[in-house]
C-alpha cells in the first residue's frame, strides 16, 4: 500500500516541480518574457503529467479516466493554461515581483486557480462518459438453468420477524412462478434469528460470528448466492416482495444493475421515513459527489438487483462493512462501466429499521474518504469482466 501511495504522490508532485522549476530558470536565469516562460513551463509539465499518468496511475479509476481521452486532456489543459498565465501575469502587473520567492509565490497561486479549472473540466467530461454507458442496457441475460433469482436478506436480531419475512418472500416466489433461493445472513445476532430463518424455510442461512455491519452481511450473502440474478433487500421487507422480484425482470432484459429509488419522480406517495432521516439521507447523497461521478437520487435504498456474475465481481472487491457500502457499490459500478437502471419504489412503513442517521452519517463521511483513497491507489484494480453470460450453479435447493 505504501508503494501505491508513493506512486500516486509522485505523479502529483513531479509535474508541479517541473512547472515551477522550469519557469524560474527561464524567467530568472535566462531572462525570458514572463508569458513565454510560463507557457513553455506549462506545456512541458503537461506532457510530463500525461506521460506519468498513462504509465503509473490506475486508468480504471473513474476519476482519472481522462488519461484515456487525449482530446479531453488537451482541451482542459489548454483552458487551465490560459487561466494560469492570466493569473500569473496579473500578479506581476499588480506587484511587480522580480525575485525568485515572489515568482514562486505567484506561480503557486496561479497553479491553484488552474487546478480548480482542471478539476471542473475533467469532472464534466467524465460525468458525461459515465452517464453514456450507465444508461444503456446490454443484451438480454442468457438462461442456462440453475436458480432463477437469489434474494439476500441481511438480518440482525430479527428473531421476532424473520420467519414472516421468509414466508412472504416464499409466497411471492410461488405466485411469480420462478425458482427463488432465499439467503438469510445473520449478522452476529445473539437471539435465535438464524434458527427461526431455517425453520421458516430459508434455502441458505449464513451466520457471521459477530456483528460486522450491513455491508459485511450483504457481501457474505451475495457471494454465497447461486442465482443468475441476485437481489438484496432489508429484513423488514420495506419493499413489497412483488417489487423485489420485479427487479429481476429488468436484469433479465439486459441491465447489469437495477436499484430502487424512493425519490424517483414516478415514486407514488410518501415513504415512512421521518423528516430527520429524510434530510439526513439527502445530505448523505450530496456528500457522495466526492466519490461518484453520476447523479443518483437515492444511493441508500435497500433494494438492489444484479446479474449473478456482476454481483460476484463487485462484492468480491467491496471492503466497507457499514452503512456506506452502498456508495462503494455505486463506485464499482461506475468503475466497471456497468449499466444501471433506477426504478421508482415506495417504502412501506416499518418500525424495525436499525439505521441511525446521525451515527451512520459520520461514519459515511469517513468511509467516503476511504473509498476515494482506495480507488486512487489501485486497491480496486482487477481485469475487466470477461463475459456478460452467467451460467447457474445447479438446481435449487
């Protein structure tokens, strides 16, 4: 990890040092005209930066994919260069600096302004790229037998309600006519949650030795599931079982990922969330812009469906165990250039939610920083998915 961080820091510092050092040498040492010296330094540093990013940084990081788009790099770099020159020249006119220290101080300010332009420019380009592939479904899912749909339900201290949850899901599966696997993940409960789930007829019950968090529970269930479509939903069945199963239809139609959206314009009625939780959820969604390039109204909805191979690829790489794991999943969706469909959903009122807005919001801010750091240092690196085809793992049971 230290080596990865060192590579990332190197790419950031070397071009900056080249820019400042060359400017000082050309202007002070050789007496070049300020504008010419600055443009020459910027051009040289830009070439160095592009070459280093191409050879050292991790191109599949959503935030540095501009290195794969030379036209975008050139256009944004050109605009940033104009800002750099304008700020530096203005500083010279206002202060008349003629020392190395004055030149360096003015250059640092101009670099800061240019960096803001580059950040905004690259984000605009990358956001457009993300929206282009997220909004396009692939070919319909190929079916070669096996379990149709796996429903993963993370549960913590749900002894009183888990049997009802399993029964409702089973009844909906029978009515739907598909072969459905119900996977309950007991997240270190101290009650009889696992026993009640087995008694109720869950196909798999995965038991974690201790309470690790919703992200850890969902990960364990998604990796244990055998369906060609894998859905996770909450133990309180905040979304009707028919809606949960309905997400599989869209995955079958070619979408890699289908997510519920409680704030979708077509979502009827109001959810049971109170005002404080609703405001907290919106604030969290705004904070996700530090990690995500796409615009998502509801990253935290507890209903998400995946192609089986996509689910295994994503959850084999997730690292967050807590509330922010949903954002990490969205980041990996963007990173892997997967298609995503949001559907309107209405949450049924429930008293069994274990989410604490204040506690989880603080943890999410910490975890967003971790996701961004892991992404930029290559932690999520892996080869592209080799195929869009998933073959089931055997008969239901």
